[in-house]
């Protein structure tokens, strides 16, 4: 969570003040985006991905020796709208559960792809599947599922599961929204 990031930054102040200052600036940017996103139902995919990028940059600074991140190139993202902060709980789960379940390196990959008039959003992370990750649905994934149901009904789906290669995959499939006002049924 953001509180854990704040504590990590506090711990760096004494022994890495320059890095701690840079992290504080990024955390401020992240919090500003969080407040703005909370004021509206939908954001552009580019804005959503920038929020994810800021969050993962902070986590990568915190866990530099264990966490690697792969995000889409901003210019490659389709110009579409998505529910605000829809990826945040999935990315947070990928980092938290990925790092907590084993001592090895963790890779987090976020993907966005158009398939006809559907948008596929994926968050894939290295996972120690044998430890039972994902055996129950947490608050974050439940909120994603409920928000999609309210905003899109049966036109959107969410799944979270173990996949081949020792990874965990959270996937959202939703209608393409080229205009934020064209969202609900």
C-alpha cells in the first residue's frame, strides 16, 4: 500500500537522502493522480498506465534487487477510456503477493491490447503457485469484479488465475470506449 511506500521512503532518508527525495516527488505525483482519478469514473488508458508506471517505479526503487517491470510503450497504447484506477489493485496484488510468496526475483508485466471492439488488460507476475497464491478473492479483486459488473454488466469479464510458466495472470476484458460518456449500458 501507499503507507508501506511512505515507510520505505522514511527508512531511506538517513542512508540515501537523494533517492528518498526522488521517491517523495514520485509519491506526491502518485497521490495527485489518485485524487484526480477518484473524482471521475473513467480515465484514458494512457492516464491509467501513467498511474501504474508511477506506482511501479516507486516499488522498483524499493525492491530494486528483486522486482522487474515491463509496461507498454506509451505511444503504443490505444486511445480508449477505462474505469479509473481499474488496474491499480491488480498491479498492487502482483507486487505484494509476488514478493511475499517467495524469495526469488519477481517480474510484473502489464499489457493492453485491442481485439476487435474489446480491450484486454492483463497484469502478469511471477508467482510461487505452489504456495497457494490466489486461493481466495481479496478486497482488490472483488472491487474490480464489482465495478466491472456495475459499469458494463455482462459486457465485461474479469479472471485471475495461475497460468503456464509459473506466473499469475489477472485479465480484464471490456468493451472499447472511445468516448468516456459512451460507457454504461
